[in-house]
C-alpha cells in the first residue's frame, strides 16, 4: 500500500525541518546569493558597456546609412550620376538617397565684426529630409541666397579686430568673452570666395541669409559647423572662378581630383535590418558600399563572446557555492533518516521522498538567486553612479552622456535563474537519491 504525499504536505515537511537547522540553511543561502550576485554583476559590466555603445550608434541616423562609391577598371573613383541615383532610390528597402557636392575651397563668412571659415556643401534637401535631417531653428532654404548652418557654426566666428594671441587660451580654445553670442537665425552674412589668376588673387563676395540651424549631432562630443548652400550659389561661384566646384586655381595639377559630380552619395534603409539586403543589391550592381551597421555587427559578435565568457566565470562561483548545498542536503538526509524510515514504512513512494529533497535544494537555490539578483541591482546602481564620479572626478575624464558601467537586462536574470536552479538540482540529486535508499528497519531502530 502506498500513500500519496500532497505538495502542501511536502512543503510543510521541508519548512519544519529547515527551521531545525536555521544557521546551516542561512549560510548556504548566503553562499548561493553571493555567487549569483557575482555572476550577475560581473556579466552586467559586459551588458552595460555593450548597451552604451549600441545606443550611441543607434541614436545617430548614420546607423542605417550606406556609403556608396564606384571604381573604374583602373581602381580610380568613378562618378555616379542622377540616373544611377534614381535606380538606387527604386531599390527595395531604400528610404532615401542623399547626394552632396563640396565646395573646393573654404570661403570666409563675415557678420557684424566677426569672421569665420566653414566647410561648405551643396545638399539635395528633399532627400536629406527623407533621410532624417532636421532643422532645430528656422526652416529650409527656399531662395538661391538662403543657407542653413550646422548647430556649432557660431564657434567658427572670431572677432576681426582682436589679436589671435589675445582671444585664444593656452589650449587653443576661444575665450568665452570673445565668443559670438547673438542669434544667427535670420542674419545676413557675406560669403567671400577667391580665385587665382596669373599669380594674382581676386575675391568675390555674395550676400546670403541664414534661414535655418540644424539639430546638434546625436553624439555630444561631435560638432557640426557645416554650411549648406544652394545649387544656384554654387553656379555663381563657379562662374566667378571658372572652375568646377569653385576651385581656387585652374592649374591642371590642382584640378586633378576636382570633378563636377557628387562627392558623397549615401543610401538610407528603413531599418537597420534592411542595410545588409540593400548593400548586397548594390554590390551585385557593381557598387562598393560601407555602412556603420557592419561595424555594429562586429561589435555584437565581440561583446557576445565577452558576455558569454563573463557568465562562464560567474557560473564557476555558483558551482563552488553548490558544494555548500550538497553538504547541507547530505546532512539533512542523515538527520532525517528516522523520518524517512517512517514515511517508507507507511507506504510513501521513493519518488516522493526524492522529490521532497530536490524541492528543498531548489528552494534554497531560489532564495539565494532572489537575494543575489536584488543585491545585484543595488550594486549595479551604486556602480553606475559611483564609478562615473570616480572617473570624472579623480581621473578627470568626461564620459559620454548616458554611459553605464553596468546593465542588468531581463535575459541575464533568466540565465542566472536557469543556471542556479540547474546547479542546485544537480547538487541535491545525489543526497535525494541516498534518501530513497535508506533501510526502513535501521531507520526505525535509530528512532527507537
């Protein structure tokens, strides 16, 4: 005759016997908690740094950007025209194709008593807007003499009537008192270009109006000082210089690398997943491509290996802690031999007896992993605040905005629970099996 031990009865038996050896159980739970904490905190460093790098890349629209270029048979750069651009725009998954020409000289920009020089490009605004270009202030150009400037363009402007040694500090930074502080929006400024003829330099000035200022780059340490002009302005500059893209000198050696075509062509995918597909299509058509998503893929592979290694090292700590669980369960079987004998004498099935001890070892493991995970979140929060203060305060290094040393995703918690439960069940399986092999007569004789 066999009796059926309900789950509630099993839990009552487990809890009552655990209370008899509180100190040993508490120490075993503590060891498991410390091991789980070590695993989670160690692996969280890999997750934290990885998440920060990925966030830094994804926050920039360049993550879906594909740089496109073409080479001829001799390996020289080959122009991509409007017809080819239309074909690329019609490819599946392509959101936009931006193209720009860069002025072959750096013109001077002057407003009030300030002057500066900026990289000047002719952008195709409809495609730029599709790709995600945004204007923080103002609007896009509507007339030939209207321009938009990068968010940090004002940093280029310096006073004309001051000595250079007077307005810059020892590190080459412009002193705050000499920085341009007025709003540039709606400001009329002069754009001055030059050309060289027979050894003589001539200048030509055009009056332009700033109608828009672009949003700052996603990465806080980057600066955008670019000036975007219209095709009409470029045509006027070319008429003056008599060269493609306003090159200063028309000598053959100086014009060798200056063409009338686009300097930069980028395709944008609707999502990061579509980058690979578009790149493959372009490669089949004979184009050469590069995308930050390719680097992102390599970063993911490297960090996956790093995180797996950290989890493996943390698992070793849990395996060491499992020795304590094994000893605790072995002692529990020895101490409860009379109880096991009574259960077997009244017909308890060996599987139920084994189940009781496996439940107990799992219970100890779950308590340990719960305490360990809670402690890990606390340590992670302290590390993110404390280590940031240490690095910035003591080492005087400015970390990127939102940088995290430690991050604990749900996947890491699930992995830790699975590892801990697996190890604790294995640790308790041998003592549990031993409990089923207890001789009833010897057990009852001990009770007597």
